[in-house]
C-alpha cells in the first residue's frame, strides 16, 4: 500500500497544520478535505476576519519600537499562533489563557489561568498584547470559565496591565467596536467608551479604527463610517502605561 500522508489546516489556520500518517477517522477526514474541500467551498463561504488588520498592526508596532529578546505577555492566546510566532522570533513570551495550549517553545511560558486572578509576583513586561480578548472578560463560560456578564472586568484588567508593564512599557490592544454599544456574547465598545476606559490608565500613542465592507477591511477616521455590527469593526491601540505601582 502506498504510504499514507494527508494534511489539513489546524484550527489556528496558517502557518500550522495537522498531518496524519495513517488511515483512520482523522486520516479519512484529511483525505476528504484534500480531495473535495476546494470543490465544496464557495467564495461566499470565505470570511476575511479582523485578524487581517490586527496582526499586521501588532507586528508593525513591534517592528518600530521593540528589540528582539524583549519580554512579552499575551493575554488570551489559545486561539492564535501569535505567542508561538513571537517566541520563534526570539522574544521572551509569557502567555495566559483559561484553556489548554498545545504548543511549546523554549522562549514561551504557557500559563493556564485567569489573568485577573493570577499572581505574577514581581514579573514585569516590556510589552503586553491582547488581541480580541479583553472584551470576553466576564463572558468566559463560552471558553470553559465560570463568569458571565460582568461588564466591569475590563476596567480591572486595564488597571492590572498598567501595573505589570515595565517603566516605558507598551500595551497593544485590539477590541471590536461599533457605532452603538450593547450586549453581545462579548462586550461591545464605541469609540468614546473604549477611549474613556483607556485614558484612565494609559497614554494613547496610536489608535486605528477599521470596518469591514463587502468582506474587505478599511481604516477610517470618520465616525460616520463606524459599523452597526461589532463583528464588522475593530479598534487597534498602541498604549503606554501612566503608572507603575506594585501590585
């Protein structure tokens, strides 16, 4: 029998994939995906998510202001390859999530815990990154946690983040936003509500607002273009801490 080998995208998508070397249910799934996937998928099944603008901006900020070897904390990393990518690039990465993360690297420390309750001791970081994670605090039953609907936990998170930064440290934040706030399965921000929260703890060095239209993303400075749905808008901030008190 010809050697069996199939692959298909892992749930984090590119650049990670699943490789199966023997026939079985998973191998059969991979074979079907390779054989028929492209035939079944139609253009209207493909959605370009906010990651298309979030991650390039993260790397642009890091490329401009960071040094290889800087310490980085990523909050809520399990649905992303970012922590692993940064570790491979030589940064010293700590990443925290309430869920298991299946990847390891000598430059990566995985913490399975709630960011708000975890004691980091004396650790401080040059960079803290949160990519579409803060809005889920208080809504974490969806991810195996025990909290639901406490919409003030983001403020507690920002206060803790500001104290975990080294003097002169940086915070990169991305959150969904819309023209009107409201309840969703995550917290929904407007330009005014998110900037008012951030002004309490950080200096806003850069801010960018993007909206999705016809599966394409565009930056906008015009509030009249703010999306009605938070799934079609993302706000990206580069921030610096204003306080560096002990926790």
